[in-house]
C-alpha cells in the first residue's frame, strides 16, 4: 500500500479536515470520504473536485512537459463520460469512524 503524505500546512493549521482518499484496490476504485462536510452546500464538492482536477492537470503537465489545458480537457472528458455512463451505479456503503 502506498499512502500519500499529509500536506505540510495541515500540521500547523488551526483547522484541517481530511475530506477524501481514493485508491485503486486490485484494479477497482475505492474511497473513504467525509460526505456531510458540505451537507447544506453540495455544490462545494464540485468546487473541491474542480480544484483537484486543476492541480492534477498542472502536475501531469509539469511532470511530462505537456500542456496543462490539454490535460485538463482530457480529465473533464473522462469525468463527463463516467458521470454519463454510470451515474448511480455504485457498490458499498458508509461506515462511521
């Protein structure tokens, strides 16, 4: 198992909350999340994932020398394809703790 590091600022912040962890486990996506952090503002999840996509696109572009806008376009296409083809088709449940 390979875990990513905690952001350095989280250790000294007055408030830091982990919202999402995602893995590929034996070829299958699995995640742990804090779904109710924005229970009264679910659109904030859209902002969260958009910001994450921008960071991913920039990181891939930097690592590969490619154009970040082209990478972001591919990410957005993949997101749209996945939402369109399998919306609501998820297994698993929610665990406390």
